[in-house]
C-alpha cells in the first residue's frame, strides 16, 4: 500500500488499478446497451467507477468530471476518492458516448486519466473549440487561429497529399453546419460522428485510423482527457473555451480561469505525468466493446503512459464464478 500523502508515483498497482476502474464502468454500462436510456447508462457507469476508485490505495481528487450540461449523474469537482495513498488528480468520463450506448452505436468508452497534483487544466463544464492531429507538425501549421482552409492546406502539404485525401472528423451537430460547409468547399472528406470526441481525437494518432484531423466544438472536460491521451500516444491538440453566457464565464472564474479567450496547447491542458486508460463499452475504431456471457465477460482496454510513450492493448476475461465486480 502507498503511504498516505505520498506524491504521484507510477507503479504497476496504479496502472492496473486504472484499467480495473474503466473495466468496472464499462461492464456496468454494458448492461443497458441498446435500451434507449442514456441517464441509466451514465448512472451505472458513474456508480461503478466511483466504487472502483474508492477501492484504490490513492488520495484522489476529481478535477475533471462530466454531466453538468445535461444534469446527468456525475462526479463532483474536487470530489475525493480512494482509500488513502498517493495524491493524484483525476480526469474522467465514466461513459463517453451515452447516446451511443443507449442506441447500441459504436465508440462508447469508459475513460480515466491520472496525473500529479495540478497536472490537468481545471476546465469548467462548458464547450471547447478544439483541433487535434496525430502528426508532428511545426507550430503554426495547425492552429485554432488559422482559418479552416489554412489548416487543411497546411496539413495536406505537410503530409504530401492532396486536400481531397484528408479526412476530417467532426461531431454531427447543428452548430457545426458552417464548419462542415467550409471543409467540404476545400474538397476534404468528412467523417461525421454522433458522439465520442475523445476517441475521435485519439483516432488522429492511431496508425490504423483513416482520420487525419479532428475539428469543432465539444465538451471542455473531454478536451482535457483527449490532451492527456495525446500526451501519451503522440500528436497535438489545442483548445479554447467557448461561453454561451455570463453564468458559464462565472463558472470558469470559479475554476481559476481569468483569461476567457485563452488558447490552450496540449501541455497547458495536460502538463503532468499521465496515465490514461479506456475500456470499450460498444465496439469502436479503437476498442471492442464488452462481451457478456453467462458467468463472465470479456473486456478490451487501452492503457498509456506519457513518460515512456508505452501503449498497451489489454483483453481481459472475467470469470464471475471465481470473482465478482465491485458493483
């Protein structure tokens, strides 16, 4: 067991503990896949993830939670979890893709990132304008301050391909109508997704993915989680908080954010040493979903570490005749 108050140190217990947490959340959510109840799916994932975190030998603080925009079940900002041990900041999304889970669609995940204290931007639950690429490019080639046309032209030139070969991933939302139109005018192709912008950002860095770049507005907490993952797997991401009213700006001020127009780079979103873990709930481009059967289940997870760049794919068979889930 780690000593209470000890600083963040990566060890095998913490790595496998992170996977256990996402496995628990994914399995709980999988019980209601395709049943059309987003709130129930989210609640089951939240309850299971909280129980699993409270079983770890950590002194954890949730700095990035989820759910405030739609009043879903949620982890609260500064919520304390764990049995005592290393002081760890936690960014999480117990169920990224609640709609996908309810509709039995692809790319629903349970996600968590662990870091040293102060390792994540304390982002309020508002929208964030994001751009992400899984390709090392010089500063300024891909930038939120560039036009859509400049970003796609610069990326195509750097990759030595035609713009028509570039695939842009965008959330399929009415707010993106103008963005979609401008991308199509360049000749680039668009992969529209219904949900899951963490996995979309990560997909830009996956060698097996066709996605070249992710653009558009999504949740700020998801932006921090995506940055944590890209710190491990490679690539770049930028974000800028978007506020719809003074209430949301006030929420940002309470989080310690003074410059509401600031553009954040990857290291400002996620600066500390990071462990990132995710488990598939439904099948997706990165992970297979939970396979349930009488007496057990099979889960597929990914675990990454920023310091070493190590990425492990983990398939786990759970025999419930010998062990039980926490919840």
